[in-house]
C-alpha cells in the first residue's frame, strides 16, 4: 500500500458508508446498463448537491493534508453538471500544485497542465486549459482526484465510456488514485484485468483506503 502508518481497510469500514441498494440489478449487466442506473442515482442526489459536495470535499482535504507534500502535484477536474465540485480545494490546500487535464484534438491521451492556466469550455460542459498551456510531466503527479458516474466497493470505476481516464491512470501507476464517490453501488461493476482500481474512495461519510479483491 502507498499509505504509511495504520491503514483503513474498506471491508471493515464499509458498513459506515451509505451504499445504493442495487443488488437486484445483478453483477453481470453491461457497463451501459450500469451507466443508466448511475445517472438515475446522480439525478436523485442533485437536490442535495451542495451538502454532499461539502462533505466529500472535507474528506478529500484531510486526506491530501496527510498524503501530499508541499508542491507535489494533484490532478483535479472541472466538474460537469451533477459532478462533485472540488474547486474550493485550490484555495483551501494552497501548498498543493493542482493540475487539470486537457482532451487532445485527436487520440485519447489526456495532457496535464497547471490549474492556474487560462481555461476554455469543453463541448461536454466542463472547462479545460487552453491549447499550448504549460505541460506537467507524469512523474510530477502524486495523486489524481478521479471523477466517475459511480464506483463499487472494490474501487472499480464506471466512467462515461470514452476511456480517457483509464489511459491516464494507467500512465500513473505509483500515484494515489482517489475516487470521488458520490454514487457507490452495492455490487461489482464490470471490469477487466487492465482496469485500474482506486486506492481510496471519498464519500459523504469520509475517505477510506480501498483493498481491491481480485
């Protein structure tokens, strides 16, 4: 494990974390099926968005204070509608260097740039650094704050299907991968051996270290 000192095992703590009662959907459904369910759950959370964001952000801030040294890079994201807003961390964790991804015009390899870069709108509704922004090297990254439609209790991620984050996480094998888990399902999401599980999940009840079961 990347974390030194006493570790928090997900299997012991999971009863403290609210999960979605989705066992009836089964574990063998396709990712598209799970995406439909996850979007329904995300919509259900919208009236409580501000409260949920504050709770999740607080847990992430505490985790970063424990794991990240001065000037280490943490990859942030600009939220799409319905996603957890972590932008206040850029003011609260002022010793951290935050980065943002930029989607390439061609291909699937996200590039990394300072969060202080000039931003432009992306067609999906979030903002990204403008072209030719300063590039941050992969080796400088210590942690990635990972958005998703949903996660399961083993740290498997359900994305939107484009594969951008899958490729980014595969490039960063030695960094912390912190799933921003607004929706956590009580089941096992479809995943492949090459999928990269999270090292941590940040939920409204706090952050836990994940121990993937394979």
